[in-house]
């Protein structure tokens, strides 16, 4: 920014009170206005000291009421302090440095946008194109430096950063600019944000084009200091920045702007008839709106009593000590802050002491003109057309018109590339304890390093899939004590020191290592597990048949066995089942037998049969599950590991082994293992020998190792060993790069592509072999016993069925005997009503009646046809001597029924009556 309108020197607009009419440039008169602005123009010639001196002169000798126009932020800093001291408002429409704040100098107002306003637009572009590194190139002034911290914060929000900041002095010559560009060429970052004045920018782009930096692969982003006036630049400068993109303040079209532009062009042609037409820039419009806001504010304030009061401090002999204080300044400042209108540049509102931004326009410099390619707002993000109903852009490609990049190509630059100075990517390698993963060899004559193995194949496959070529060379790890000596932490730290550009191999992604390097996504499985010997435990456990079911399930099953048996016994006892004979315990045993060996012919009741059917289903499920689980246990026990828990090793004081140089040693110490119980080994053969000896004979009981190593070990030593775990989580193996390296993203993406295809399978078969050939390979998981919760639903079903059957039987019994129950209840009520004496009389009568009984016989009919029914018939015949006569209300039907019963009883008993 910080550029004055065309053909206008830096000026100070000084306000004094007159009662004359104020005329515009067109000659029309604003008759309603009573205040006239009198201009006192001063030129600072770009010098901060001269700007301050001119301001002091105008404040002291002309008693100005307001100051407009300090162009540079450094000039505005000086002048705003003077305005604050004399309480004279200072308004700048070109000073954009964000550090120039009204908090410290309340009489300073900004009639333009702060540089912070465009930061989010630039960051949105960088994010949308997927760039991770940006190098800002700025002039080394207050204006240039002011935007950098805010841009860094905006980039950091989505993971981008500035690996380098290129500051160029405002007085730098061509050679100095060229030297700085050479330094940028040696870096891999190809995205540059240019924030400087046009004079330095023209030198910068001229040299950049000469050095080939305005070619394919580069991207240049212009801040609004250049973009706002790009249409006013000469064609030669535009040719130098061809292919750059920029952001600038969006100027909405309006009738007022169109009319003013016509008057401006007409006036310009009259004043400069020999010059080509000059397009009015946004800075000129901001200057016009600022002046108009000041005129409106002065009109609202009563300026009649405006005077300057001299300061009481007379000890100060400098000019600053003689400055007066404006009595109208506070009112004028308040009037400006409340001035709100629609000007030529859009809405003009300084309530926040500076203009607020709303929309930025994104342009592309093509040939000798700028081309609009899109817009940005805080609400919608990047979008192609205004008034477009669209949410914030989250895609990898922004919604913009096609961009022509430097080199006249339309392919989006990837943002970085290997420097073109012949330097190769230095790849650090070291021999692993497992040559299948990586083996490094060095030619003693030529010192050429060659590497092979699983990690190398993955690394080279990634390079083949990248859309660009990367020259590289292998560098063997040597920490001063010999090749491949030292820990993996030392190996990875060499990347942070800059010895290697990347380190590859069996490098585990660890939290502590991420503090100084960045890792790609893992290309192997993750986790830490144990290698332990296996043992055959078949037929060595006498009570193994009890293990398929837990204790609660055993007792629960027995309880439901007994409950079901009792229910069946009660249901069958109700109908006198012929099978239920003998004592109570004998009958209960028979009912339990029904529960185990249900026979439909042995139960007679329908309800009993329903209970038995449900119970048989439950019993079938439990027995089937028991059989399956027992078979599984007996099979697993053939490959039973000697140890299943790492804490068991710790408790028994066993020796454990780990790979020499691995972080697993620290992990074991963290778990509580004594240093003397931990032994380091270099290769898989050493592990096998130590495991064979055992912990009691100078060996180890288990090896704690990472899963990729274990798979290689089991491929070579299949018989007698197995993997238990994982017992600890880890992220697997990855490639290490310097912090914020752009290669991390590209490598991680290609690693995902390899893992999702057949390439990784071929690499594994080549170096590890068929992982499924060894039956011991894989995690050993013992069969767990079945618990009560596993069958709680079945037990609920059988319990509900049995209980429901009992309730139904009870209801049936109550229904059949409702008359007896009702008579019993009536007798009880009678006893309670008449008392003991009446009850004794009734008892005596009953004794007399019983003595008159002629015949009382019990007849049980033949049950040959009805096995499930028994019938009791009672016939009572009273002798004539008893004197019993039917009551008058005794019906003839009831009399016939009694007579019939008597006949049946007599005929069936074949016993003569007494």
C-alpha cells in the first residue's frame, strides 16, 4: 500500500473556520454548507523528519484543526504523536501498518484498511492450493514488517509456515536484490508473497525473470499494496509480473463512482493534455471520501469558538513545548467517528477508528492487464462470483476461474521442488538387526553406499509414484564410533542436525522423536508383542471339562434344573401321574429325571409338556456351546504359550530379551523390570538360542519385540514359538524428515496408495515370505469360558415358561373349586356372626345327622379308558327313620340327581345296604 494518488504530492489538509461557501471541482455550490475547508499543502519528500517538521510548522503557525494524509506508516507515527499532543485529529488514507494503533494515539484515524485485513485472504489461497511453505519477500520498513507476524499466525492455523523471511532494504540496489534471489533459489520453497512498494517490486520481478524464477513451478502472490494499483502500472512492469496472483480491495460499482470518474478524466485531460489517460486508483477514492467525511464533521461542529490554548509548561525550549491545544479537537474527532455515509469507495464508517473490510477481489496478472478470477469474504471464503450461495471453501482446489501461472502454464504449482544447484536428497540408512528390513553395504574403494531390504523397496516404490523426480543418494549412519553404531534416537537426530535430508529404515514412530522430526504415515503394522515358546498341555489337566463354563453358569444351570423339575412335579402331582409314586424325594428324583431325559409319554399335563419343550431347547443350546468351547480349549492347549502376560514375567523374576538399540529396553524398565533381568540381542538367531536355553539356564523366558520384527522371526523359526499380544501400542515404522518438510505429505499419500494395493504384498513375500505358512504365527488368544450372561436370555425364557405354567395351573384350580371356596368362605362368615354357642348347636345337629346315615360309599370308576382322570362319587341314603324330608324348595331335578347317584353307587359297589 502506502502509495499516494497519481500526480499528487504528500499533503496535509488543514482545517480553518470560514463562513464562505464550499465549491466542488465541478463548480457547483453547496449552498447549505457554511464551512469551507482551506488547504495548506506540504510535501514531506518521503522523509519522516521533514514530515514531522512540516506538521509542527502548520500546527504552530497556522493553527490547523485537522491533518490529512501522512502517506507512510513511519510518517504517520511521528505526525500522530503531534496530533495527540495538540488534540488535532490526524487521518491517513495510505498508512496501513497494523502496529499503528489508535489505542496509544487516540487522535489518529485510518481512512483505509489495515494490512491485517488481507492476511486471511492470502492464507485462504495458500490453504486452498494445498501449499505448506511460504516465503514472504518484503521491504525492510515499518510498512513491510508490519504484516509478517499476522500472516504467520494465519498460516499456522492450518499447518503452513514460513521457513524463511526475505527482507529487502528499501535502498537495495540491483545486485543486492539479485543476491537475495539467488539465496531463495537454493531453497526448495517455490511460493512467495510479495509485500513492498512498487519501486522495489519492479526491481525484484525484473531480476526474478532474468534468473528464471518467473517460470513453471513458481507462484507469486501480491499484496494489495501492488494489486490495488496494478492497472496504473506501466506495461513493462506488468510484463515482468506476468502470471502472478494478487488480492485487492473490492470496489463496488455505483452511479456516483461512474459520474466522478467521468469528471476526473475530463479534468485530467484539461490539466495534462499531452499525457495519456490515467486511471484513478482506490487510494484516490479513499482520499476523496476521507476529505468529504472531514467536511461533514466540520459542518456539524460549531467552529466559532475554536482556539488553541498554550501549554503551561514553559520550561521546554523546543518547538513541541510551544504547541497549543485545540479546544475544538475532541468535538471534531467525535463528529468524524460518527460520520457514516456511502462514498465513492463504498461504505465509509470509522467507528472502529479505521475502515472495515468486507470483500476482497482475487486477480491474475495476464499480459498487460489484470484478470478477475474470484472473491473472498470472511463468511463465504473463496468463491467465483458475487452473490453466489456458497459455504466456505474446503476443497483442495479453490473455486476460481482458471489461473495462468508463471511460465504461462495452467497447472497449479506443487509449492516446492529440489533446488536446481545439483544437490541430491541425502538419505540416511543403517543396517538393521534383521537384514530383511534393511541391509547397508559400503564399497571400500569408491565409498559408494548401497542398501536393500523391505524398507528400501517401499522407499523406492514411493519415489517411482511421485509426480516429480527426486535425485537422491544413500548415506550410511556413522556417529563417530563406526558405521551403524549408536541408537536409533541418535540416527533420527541426524535429520534434525541437517546431516540427512531424510532417514529411512526400521524407525519406529515415537512421541519423543516427533519433537525434532516429522514422520510419514507408517508403512508396517504397529504394536509391541512377545515371542514365547509353546507347550503341549493336552490331557494334563484333570478338570479341563469344567473350564468351558464359568462357576456362575454351572450353578445357574443346576438351579434351573431343580426349578424346572419342581415345576414339572407340581404340575404332574396335580393330576396324580402314575409315574409319581413313593416318597417325596423319590417323586422329586423322577421329576428331575424328566428335566434331563424328557419323555413325552411320561408327562400327562399339557402345561408340563410345554415346560419340557422350552427346557429341552435351552438344554440343547447349552450342551452345544459347551461341546464347541471344550473342543476349542483342547485344540488351543496344543499350542499353549508358556507365558501369556508380561506382568507374569515381572512377578516371577524371569529374564526377558529385546533388540539391541531399540526403545523397547526403556519400555521394559518403565514397566518395572530390573536392569539385570533385561538382556539385549542383535539378531533373530540370538533370540532363538536364548529362548531355547530358558530363563533358568542363562537365556530368557520371552522376547519383547515389535510386531514387524516378530513376523520375520517366526518366518525363520516357525516351530516351537508363537506371538502373544500386542501388549503395547506403537505407530509402526515410518520415514523421518525435517520438521515441516513438504515431502512428508507427498510420501504419506503414496505410502497409503502402496498399502491399499498389491505392491505391499509382493514386497512382503519377497523379504518376509508367506506369513500364513507357520501355524504358530499370529496372536494366541485362549478360549474364554462361557459365563451366565451369555445365556441369560435363555434362562429368562425357561423361567418365564415354568412360572407361567404354575400360575395357569393355579388359576385353573381356583376356577374349578370356586363353589367350595365360596361355601367355605360363607361358613367362616356364619361362625363369626352367631358366635360359639350357635356353632356348638350346629355341631350337635351334625352329630345326630351323621348317626342317621344309612349308606356312605366311595366308588372309583374304571380308568382303563381315561388314564388322566379320576372321579369320586359319594352316595348318601338316609333311612326313613331319620325323619329327613326334602325341603319345599328342593327341586325335582336335584332330587333326581341324588337318586341317580344313589343307584350308581349301589350298583357299582355290589354291597347290600344296611
